[in-house]
């Protein structure tokens, strides 16, 4: 199949917020060879590579070229040992990958069930949920370097993963690396991650025997709390959970009763959803954009016709009110594209 190219392309179906914006050119490729053969100098700039568009907020029409990977494969390197390497194409829907590994009885990805987006974007963003980050199961990332026009491999250590961060998100690397494949390392040995109280409760206190049991529990939790992007537009968690010094947490919650997660380095992670809720912003709206009633961490396209500016105005309001009340500045997890 040849590279698919569209000019003045509607991006409504390429961002889960459902923003009605377009790009000058949209280009989708199915193989690394097709990517290598592109004449990047002839494409409208800037270039932006997107996955499922599940973590993006377009602030208006994009004047450059949107690149999208349709490299879709899942290859198991089964040598009969407990650890099972799995190589996955960047264009695979991440939850399809999780579903398949759980059906094969492989542990590691189950807590990341139902997170929207694609494998390449997951590796860039270092997605996480319920005590697990995707970097916990990544062994390496294969990319195409647009600057040097060659393939390059990164070990997990070289990716410099952090909370919703990686080397691929650094300003100096913006637009440089295109993820083409990700190597995961899963396990046949039961390794349930049940640190989050809600996960244990969803399992009824039982110790899960299969990763599918954990996946089913995670799916129940997410469906109860989070909007289905196929029905209501959103980009999932809009803000990062702030990580603060112990004394900051104690100032906010002298008795320690506020929800929090103690980190190994002595810092404390506070749920952004709790901070937003304490400001009385659950359900708050501006135009067609609103704070989700069941999960204040999520801003939704409530009307289906919300404009980017309405979402941005609501974002600024949330940041301002949390800062005024708690002295903490929330940082967006969602990537803003102008």
C-alpha cells in the first residue's frame, strides 16, 4: 500500500477531544521503508507526528503536516522462559495490545487497560495508571531520526523516563524522533500490582490468578469514572498529579487525611482531581467545555461543539483557582498544539 496523503484534511476524527480543526496535509504510512522514502523537505511545515490523538488539544487549524503511523504488528519472542519479549508496531492501538497479552496470560500491561491511544504515543508520553507506568514494561524503543535520516534504538535507560515524560518530549528533540516500534518485556509469572486501594476493592479483596482478572477490574473502574471518548470528547486526564515536598503536603493537610501517595524520595504526589474538587470546580463549565462530574481531572467537550478557546479558558480557570487556594500550580498533561 502506498503512503496515504490528504490536503486540507479534517482532524476531527484524529483527536479524542473532537476539536473541529484541520491540517494543511495529512500523511499516513504503513512501514518504516515508506517513512524513510518521504521527501520531508517538500512537506508543509511544521511536522507533527500523532498517534490516536488522545492526549492532544489543537488550539486551531494546524498549518503544517500531520504524520501518522499505520505500522501495526505484534510479535512475540517466546523462548520458553518466564520473561516474554514482545515487539509491537507504533500504530497498534495500545488497548488492543493489552487485551491480547492478557488473553495469553502474560503479566505486566493489565493495569494500563483501556487507556486510549497508540503504542508509539504511549512510549513517548510514558502513560500510566493504577500504580504502573508503561516504562515499567518497556525494554527498548525503535525510532526514525528525522534529523539524521536513519533508524535509531533507545534502551529504557536512554529514554530517561519520568512522570509523563521522556527524552522524546524534551524541547531540543521536538519533532526529531518518530517511534516506529516498541519492545516490551512481559512475564508468565503472576505479578499483580495492587497498590491502589480502588483496584483491590474492584477485585473484592481476592488475589487475582490471571492478568485478565485485573484487566476486567481496571475496565470496570475506568468505565465508572471516565467518559467514553467515542461518546463524549476529552483527552483523558488533563492535568498531571502534582509532586510536592512533604512540608507542602503537611501545610495543605495538617492531619494527613488528604489523599496522597508517598514517593520513595520523600516527595508526595497529590491527586490533581482532589485539588480541583476542593475548589468546587466539579461540573464547572465554560461554553461547550466542562469539568467532568465523575472525574474532575477530565475536561470534556460537553456540547460536542466546544471550541479550543473554551477549553483553554476553562483550563486557565482551574489552574488559577487551585493556585489561589493551595499555592500549587497544576501542569497540563495534555499537549497543546497550535
